C-alpha cells in the first residue's frame, strides 16, 4: 500500500472514532465521563487536522498517487 | 341478611382496610423484623382473621382491639423516629459479638447464644473459619452481620490499583413489551431514539421482553424468543481498538517517514493519543 492510502485509512478510522466519541459525550450521564470524552474529541480533532495537512504534502510530492 | 353474606362482606371490607393500613405502616422485611413489629403484625393478623369469621361476638369490641393494635405501633414508630431513647427501649440495641477477632463471651451469654449457634450463623454467611472474622454484630432483628479481616475480603478493583469508571444506575425502559416513558426521559432519551436503536439491531419492539439502558446510553434487550441472539453492543471495545490501532499507525509513520518535521509531528500525535487512550480506558473497557 502506498503511504498516502495508509494515511487516508488512518484518517478515516479516526474520523469514525470521533463520531462515536461525540455520541458518547452527548449520551453520558456522568460528569467526569463527559469531560474525558470531550478531551478525547479535542485530541482526535488535532490529530485529524495534522494528518490532513500531512496528506496534502504527501500528495503534492507524489502526484501519481493522488486521488487513490 | 344471610349469615354467609355478612361474613363475605365483612371479609372483603377487612381485606381492603388491612391492605390500606399495612401500606401506611410501611415496609419491613419479614425476615428482618424486630420482635416488637413481629408481635404487632401477628396480633393484627389474628384479630382480623377472627373478625372476618365472626368469632368475636361483639363486633364493636373487635374493631376497638384492632384499632389499638394498628394505631399504637404506628404512633410509637413515629415517636421512636424522633427519640433515640424510645427507639432503644422498644427495639433494643445492637450487640457486638466478635471484636478484633475475639469473641465477646459475656455478650453471647446475654443474647442467650451458645458458641455452636454463633458458628452456625457464620456458616450461614459462608464463613467457615472463625479466624477470618474481624468484627461481628447482632442487630436488633437477631440477624448477625460480619466484617471479614482485610485480607480475607473479596478483591475489588481498588485493591489492584486499577481505575474503574463509576457505574451509574441503569434504567429499565421496556418492560413486558411496553415502553416506559419516564425512565427514558430520565436518561434524556425518547421513543424516537429507542426506535432507532431497535432498528439498528434489527429487532421489532414486540419481540422485546425487557430492555435496559445503562449509564453510558447503551441499550441491552432480552427477547421473548430466546433462540434469537440480539447483537451485543461492543461499540466501546471497538472504539478503543480503533483508537489503539490509529495510535500504533502514527508511531509506525513516525519511524517510516524521512521528513524531519513529519517525524516530529507523528511522534507528538502518537504521544497525545496514547495519553488520551489511558484516560479513556476505564470508561471504554470496564
């Protein structure tokens, strides 16, 4: 697998995880649980942004794999 | 009126009167009653039975006696709530039977218990070794409650130093095929959400016997037809697994990439995800 498709897979997995985290942070009854889920959402968001940035650079450098 | 009709009517009347008063008098488990309540309840029962069958010749006397035996316990009960002294007089105090692992023989004698009876009660609580007991107390109900020595107590997550998320109370939202709206709204959910969950599991509402929602909002159902297996929600474990894999991927990328800036970025993100995973662990994997 090319690097860019690997990164895209990780990105997709993290976005899915983000959705579930958001669901749990809304559904939970316990205060501490909600804050833990929200913190996780935050970090996941950051990581996703970084990955998207990196993806742009990778695709720029290897245009033959773009859009895979 | 015929005799049997009188008895029928009186019995029905007494039935509802007693039902009403017993509800007012409050709940006390039959097993865990102090002698005072036991006697009161018994007398009320006997009087009611006698009245019901018309054995008590003079009706008025019967009702007076019943009235006294119902009202006096209720009044004394109320007063003993306010006054500890009266409570102790009526119900007695708890007695310590074993302290610091040693049996208090004088207290045992006071309670009229032999050593054999004490051992029997302990065995009833699954304690076969006297050596395991730190503290034992006989309550006013005659029941014995035992505190085991710390190393003989069953282990809890606290003892392992493992952090576990507090488990809130679950709400029963479906009982006998009927949706209970109040528990649903206690969790901040409604019938629409329930319908969606059931559709997601591919189960019709009519098939559900009991449905419970736990504190984190997962629905668990028990079906009428026990041969069908409802999909057990493993969302939490999957979420943890996904994040764990992503974190491992990031570490791999950090090693593979030749770009310095990217290496640092991947490394930092992997670290952040790792920390978050640690925090999520007690909540996602119980």
